C-alpha cells in the first residue's frame, strides 16, 4: 500500500524530490521505528520477568500458590481410627493421621497394622496391612492388594468394591475381601449378602458363604477359611465415646462428674459418681479398653431421692434411640426404672398412665424392656448381676396402623423386635433416669454410664459398632473368620 500523504510531505521538506526516493526514505524510517519499538517491548518484558522471578523467590512458599484447593464435595471419607499403622510413603509424604479427610481417588498404601476408614455416608472399611486401597467415590472403593472388611451403612446401600477383575456389590451386608499376590480375589460374607461379578459370570453370596475368583476370572467355591479382622485387635482408650459421637447423638451424658455434662441441664439428686463396691469397672482395668482409665459412672442405691433429672427434651416418638451401659445391683429387690421420658411433667408405667411416655426398665430377675405409649417389648433375656451390659433401644413410628417398629439390643446383638405396633405421636417435655416422673417405687439400684439419646432410629450395625468399640466381642464373635467348607 502507499504511504500516507503527511509522511510524503515531511519527506519532501527534507529535499527528496523524486517519488521513488521519497518512498525509499519513508520505508527505511518505518523499519527503524518499528525495530526500536519492538526492542523496547522485548527489553521491558525481560525486565518484568526478572522482577517477577525475584518476587516469587522472596515471597515465602505457599503465599503465591494458585493451585486448586479441593472443595468439601471432593472429600468422601476420613480416617476413623488406626492401630500400629505403618505406611509406604512416596517422596517423603506425610503419613496419614486419624481424622484426616480423604479425597476421591486418594490411595492408601498400608504397610502393616490396621486402619479404619469411615465414608461420609456411614460405611466403614477396615484395612489390614499390607493393603492398598483407593477411594473411588462417595460409595465405592478399589482394593488393589491385601485384606479389608466392609460394613455397609443402612443409609447408603449399594456400595461397590472393585478388586482386580472382580466387582463386589453390596446387597445389605458386612463382607470381607482379599486380593492375593496372584490377583486371586476371596470374598466372605458375614451378614446379609453380596453379588460377585467376574468375567465368567456372577453369583450372589449369602451370610456365611465364601467364594474365590481365580486370576483367570472364574468364580469357584472357597475351600477352607480366610481369617478377617472385623474389628481392631484392641480398642484404644476413648474409642467408645468416639463411636457414640460419630453417630451424632442429640445428647450424650458421660456421667464422670455428674455436672455440666454434654446435652441439656442434667441434675444429679443424691447420685454418686465413681465405683461402688468391688466390681468390674467400665474402664480398661475392668476389661473395657475402649473406655478411658479415668472413666467414672453414676451409682444409685435405690433411694427415693436418687434420680438424674433434666435430661434432654424435645425428642419425639416418631423416631429415636437410647443406649447406655448398666450394672444391676444384686441386692435390688424391685424392678428399676431406667430412662423415663414424658410429654408432660408426670407419668408412670401404671396401666394407661404411660400414654405419652417412653420408658426403659430392668426387672429384678435381670430381664429388661421398653414401653412407648402403651406399646411394649420385653427382651426376655437376662443380664447378669454385677456385670456391665450395653442396652440399646430404637424405634420408628409408622403412619399406618400396626406398622411401628421397636427393637431391643443387648451387648450389640438384636434380642427382640416387632414391626406391628401402634403408638401416638408426641414430643418429650420431661426426661430423667432412675425412677418414674410420678414415683411408683420402681427405683433403679445399680450403676449406669454413657447415656446417649438420638433423635432418629439407629441401625443395628451402628449399635453393634458402639458396643464393639468398648473392646469386647459380641456373642456373634465378630472378630473371627467366617466358616467355610
């Protein structure tokens, strides 16, 4: 294109008459101008780069990072607890710790020991080292090598575990899986059932059944047994209260001091804290390693004034649960009231007087039970005097007649349940432990500890998990291997 007229006039003023000469001079000046401009820009960029490098070198590490920070949605689980855990770490990475949040895709390479992972939906995975495990999603995982036991939350069925060429799908269960050195996959079901999918086909395993998927992808019957740890070999002090708090109670009374306990304004009336006469303590010395050595409890002598009042109110008959440890005094001569809660400031176990009430109790012969608004379950099993027992009661009111659910647990095991009961809807106004609100002489004599109140029904696996966290085996012997032929 032709140069602008103004430029030509300037060139003419310098005495260049011929058009070709004017054009040549204009072209040379433009080239020189552009070259200087580019040089200045490049020089400026070079200086800026040097200054930025110096700034990044001077600023402390971490203050200039723009790496993406994981959002809360990226975390799907956390390390619930561990025992004697040793890790295979890469490039001096920090060893995982208890309560660490875990991301989707995160890999745990456990060299030895035990680690329990809790998904946000409540599903538990217990790894036994050496093991390599990857969190695949909010309800999925992958076992690359080693052993694990998975206990599925009732609130999150359908857990999927990938193991080499095998897919294990939860159908409401607790199961163990092992990926061997030759990529064979063993599956054992402790409770419920799972579906095992392999290249050769699929099979459903029920409680007590086992199978192995060969490296070639065939499903075969398991000969012999595989030992799986279904709980930590030993629970550490504080494991029990940690298990209770993980279930998010509405109120939790530890009863060590009888004052300022977590929950509401609980008041102790003539109730003593500490140990009463020689008896197994609810602590490691008494055979409960999941409780602290300093743990204390509340003792009742059966007097008219002995009661814990002002337990948490505002829970309902629609759905809920209560759990606690109790010791029956062998000198007790009358049935004793445990938790008694009412929609008003009165109420007793007398006929029709218990309408609008929720009450748990223990008889002199060691049996126990619960009454809700006239609906009752008596466990029919016996607690041994002078022994600590874990009691749990859970309920869910149905909308249709004879559809309400009520269940009773002793030491982590379901002992009785009914799904054909009726009771009305009401909200608790007054709650206590030790005797009825309207005193009928049924006063508790013995010891109690760790009273927990929940505003939702509790799954049986959660109840057993709490009991096992104290460090004892349930009658189902959960720490041993499943049977096999």
